[in-house]
C-alpha cells in the first residue's frame, strides 16, 4: 500500500470517529441534563451537533478523492464504501438526537408524571448511548473477536431500546387516556423517546457496516 | 509552488509530421507530474525533448523553448551532454550496462568528474543504491553483473545509476510497464520518496499509476496538450470533455 | 484418432503430417548427400596423404672422407646409387661438420631412399630398372628397408627432388602473409565499420558507400591480385612475391568482409544500451568505446577470424603478385620472396613426378587442419566472451 493512501485512509477513519464522538457526547450531555436537572446542558448538547453536516461533507469528499486516486480493492474498498454510508448514518443519528432534545424540552409541565417516565426513559437513553458509543468504537477496532463481541453488544442494546420503548409506549398511552388535557405533552415525550430508539437503530446500522468493512460479506440495509 | 521547467511554444516535427503542437506547460519543482494519453499522442516525444534526447534523431526538428533554472536548454551555447547530466532519464525496458553493479553506477560520475576512483566513489555508489532502495539487496554482490538481477531490481539499479550523476530532474518513460505488480509498487513508493529531492516527470499509459503517484497530471492527445491540472481535479472533475472521455475509457 | 467422442479429431491432420514427413525426408537426404560428398573428399585426401607421413630409408654403408665429401655420390657403393637419394648424399658434408668423428669412417646408416624406391615400397607406380628393384628386394629381405616418420616434410621447403620436398617454407610464408593481412585489415576494417555505423549521418552518400562495400565483398579474388600488382608492385615498387605484397593484397580482399561483419556485430548491440549511455550525459565516444564495442567484440572477433581463414586459402590473387614461384628456403622477413600453402599445393599438383601426389594430398590436409583450428579458435573466443553479457 502506498503511503499516500495509507495516510488518506487514516485521516478518513479519524474524522469519522471524531464525528461519531460528537453524537455520543451530545447524547451523554442530554442524559446528564436530565439526571442533574440542568437545562443548560441541553443547549450545550445541541451545540456539539452544529457542524455535523459540514463534517460529513468533508469526509465524503475525502472518500471520493481516495476512490478516484487509489482505486482501492477488497478490504480497503469495503472500508471506503462503509464510511461513505456511515457519515450519512451519523448525520441522521445527530438529527435524531437534536429532535429528542427539542421535543423533550418542549414537554416540561409540572403535571406530567416524570417519575414514571424517567423509570423507563433513563434506561432507554442509557442503552441508546451504549449502542451508539460502542458502534463508534468499532471504527478503531482491529481484532476480529473484539469486533464480533462489540457488534453483539450493540445489537443487544438496540434490542433493549426496542423493548424499553414498547414498555414506555404502553405506560404513556395509559396515562394519556386518563388525562387527556396533558396528552400533548405526553405525545411530545413519546415522540422524543422514539428518536432515542432511532439513534439506537442508527447505531446498529453503523455496526453492521463496520462489520462488513472488517470481515466482508455483502452490503445490505440493516 | 515553484516552476522548475517552463515549456514555451514547443513544436516538434518528425520529417513532415507535426508531432508536438504548441506545448505550453510549467512543471513544478519537487513534484511528480504525470503525462498521460493514448498511444501516439506525443507524451514520450515531449518527455524526450526535456533532456534533448530527440537531438539524436536526425529527422526530428524542434522549435520553441524549454527553460530550466532560467536557461533555455535549446540555446546555441548549451551543450546537450550537459543538459543530460542535469536531467536524467529512466527507460521503459530496464537497461543496465553489461558490467558489474558497482561499475554501472560508478562509470558516469567518474567520467563527469564528480568523484575519483576509490573511497569517494564507493560512498557515492552506496548512497545511490540506498536512495534507490536497493542497497540491502545488493551490498554483498556489488561485483556481480548488473544483468543478474531481477527485472524490478534492474530498474531500481537504473534509477540508482541515474541519481548517481546528481541530476535535478528525473524523467521516467513508462518505468514500470515491463514489471510485475510488486516491483511496480516498490518503484512507486520510491518515486514518492525521490520527489523530496528531485523533480520527477513520468510518462505512463497506466492512468491508475498517474492517479496514485502524481501531484499534477497532463493529458496529451494527438500532439496537443489538452488539460494540465492537479491530479485530483483531472480524475474527479476534468474540465475538458476529451480528458473525461479518456479517463472513463471512452476511447484510447 | 477415434472419430466418435473425440473433440480433437481433425480429418485433415493425416495429410498434413504426411506432407511434413515428406519434407523432413527430403531435407534429411539433402543433408546426407552433402555430408557424403564431404566424407568422400576427406577419405580420398586422407588415403592419398597419409603415406606422405612416412619415408623409405635404406640401411647402407656410407663412407665419410675427403673424397666423398667433395663428390658425394662416391660415398656409397656404385650399385646403390640409384637407390639412395642424391640430395641426402649431399648432406654428408654437413653431417661431418657437425660430427667430426665421422671423418674417415665407414658406417652403416639409415639413408633416405630415392623417391622411386619410396614409391615402389609404398606400392605405387614406380620407375625402377629391374636390377635396382632386385637390389631393393634383397635389402628388404635383409630388413634393411624401413618406413620412418617423414620429418623432412615438415622441416624442408620445396625441392625439385621429390623425397626432399617439404611444406615448411610454404607454411612460414602463409603465416607471414597472414600476419600482414591481419595487421592491416583488422584495424582499418573495424574502425571503418565503427565510423559508418555510429558516427556517419544517414544520408545518400553513406548509403552509397554501404552498397559499394557490400559489392566489394563479392568481387572475384583474382581481380584483387591485379589491383595489388598495379598498386603495390608497379606504383609503390614493393618487392614482388613477398609476404608484404601478398598480405596487403589479401588485406584489400578481407577488408569488406571485416567491415560487413563488424557492422552486423555493432547493429546487434541493443540500442537501449546506447540510449542509457546518452541519457546519463555521456559523449558518443564514451558510449561507443566503453559500452558498445565490448558487447560487439565477440561478433567482430568471429567475423574477422572467418575472414582471415578465408584469406589463408586464397590462391588466385597471390599468383598474380608472384607468390607461385619456386621457393626452396623459408622466408625470414616479409620482404623476401615466399610462397603460401595453397600455391605450394597448386605447384605440387602440377609436378610430373608421382611422388608429389601424396605430398599434394598431405599439403591439403595440413592446410585444412590450420583452417579448422582457426575456426575452432573463433568459436572458442565467441563462447568465452559471450558469457560476460
């Protein structure tokens, strides 16, 4: 492998990681905002995600350049194509995170039963964070066993979010039916929590793509 | 970006055939410039103008200027032999002299008066072989014939021989087209190292090679320079349709 | 070839193979014919020439004293005079000078027999009178007739007396002539070829020279003899019959061949070597002298040696410059009169005495051996220098 391609490859990998980390950090900040009841952290979290599109374009152009100049094959090709799709996924995860923050902050009303909500939403958020964090860590992994282990972890967390969301949905719909005037707030909360579940979905997609990159197989939508 | 070679209105005729038409191009210092184009487009002919090798062909007539370091090499007071000392050339077919590895490298520098026989010469041979990435493989067999090496090694020997005369510019005429992929890769990596010290101009019919190693690429077609730009632009966003057709394999 | 189930079956193959076989047989029979001519020739020559390696000696009493030294035919018994070689008897004087003890003695020595006795002993046609023949038979019965190795053939020059004729002077003459030829034609030929191939421009003038040189190689050699006569003998006044003139004439003849083969050898050097040399900023002389010539050398060597071997066998031009003369003594310098082996053979072939037949054949064999060894040297040199590249 020529040094120039090696350097390009490393740069792209690093940039993807950095971009992914921004989404992770944004989610972690929003969790902290909720647990420490500090609304300011929500805007800090949003700020993390400011330049995500710009970063995605930058990485996409780097990948285009690498493909044009070096015609990679096999693992190198799979990596380039995976990263190209991953930038998309990360942008969407970022968008989902922003939506969560927006909708959740809208829903603050003293009559809403946040205790019940937090019982489910905090584990959901934690699972979601775990999923996205692990999937971004996969970018830097090399060992096959480590990769497979982490991949399974992401899938497990993603399943957890599905289950947790189902439970929350049931609980909140019940609450909805009993207190109709609060329905707007409960619906906002529900849709924001759905966004968290989507972040976990994106994490699973990213993990799938990275497994494809490292280990081979076929590209398929997760 | 410093210009090392400034080509102005270069025209070349082979007898009555107008082989190069009004070439104007500035080749940059310590960069690799690739010349690409279909067979017969004049890229090799142009390359051979830069070290006046075309002077050896009686039917070739050159007009125009090639200015290197401020002096037009086609001026009447410039000896073609001295041009070739500053502008070295590596050929498509590895062509070591039928002498030992040591003598292959030592012959020209001694004749040019750069070193005398003995320790100074030994050092020069070692330095050249190290720069060409061949020292470790041949340091114990310096007195074996140059032709006993493999194809890839022979080509690196030719590169060592060229840099032993301390040129500024290295011209390469399809240097890896006769070699296998591993040797090709070694030489491409070598080129990336060499550009730190030398200005390199390479003719290649393998576009992907130009994409991999060159900083700038010039596309020639039927004696004309169609497009000259940074390699990334040529391969991602070529401005001329002819360039794009060639790159995408629509012709040539 | 089965027709069924055989995807490789081809109906026309049988005829094509037969045609190939016929062609092969035809080529082989041509080769056999050529070889049989050669074998027949060799057998004939060897058969005729081998007897020349031996000479008949008879054991007789020879008296050494003042009288016999002056009049050598008195040194032996009168009836043996037709049997012992007259020329050998003349050598008595020298023998006594070398060995003074022989003076005033009568010894039983092995004397060289007359050429007719030699012919008789060897079973060829002879011209002995009956009484002489009876004497020889008597000597033979007493084991006083012997065939000994013919060192005379290799130690003497030509002689009108057959038993005393040898090839030495012709051999030396050949060597001296060849030396002159080599020293003149090799440098001039090689340099000319180098100039034409590496330095001359490719224009009409050069092409004309090239055509003319090629034509010169095909001119009948006798014309070179006339040229040599006109220039070297008449114009320059060089001594006639000398190896100098002969060598110069042969040099003229060999020059085109050397030029042509040297050019071919130079062309055989791949152009990539020259390109590499020029690419390094070397001058033309450096490229030609240090890189092209060493590579072309085997070819030049081979071509030159073959040209010289050809020159060695040339007779016609040398006849014109006079080297056909009767030369009994070996020449000691290139300006003395000499003859060459082919000319000597020609002379012997025209002598009336039968004894010369075997000498002619032997001379041919000696010439052939020299030519074969020259060609072998050419092959050896080529192989030796070829491995370097």
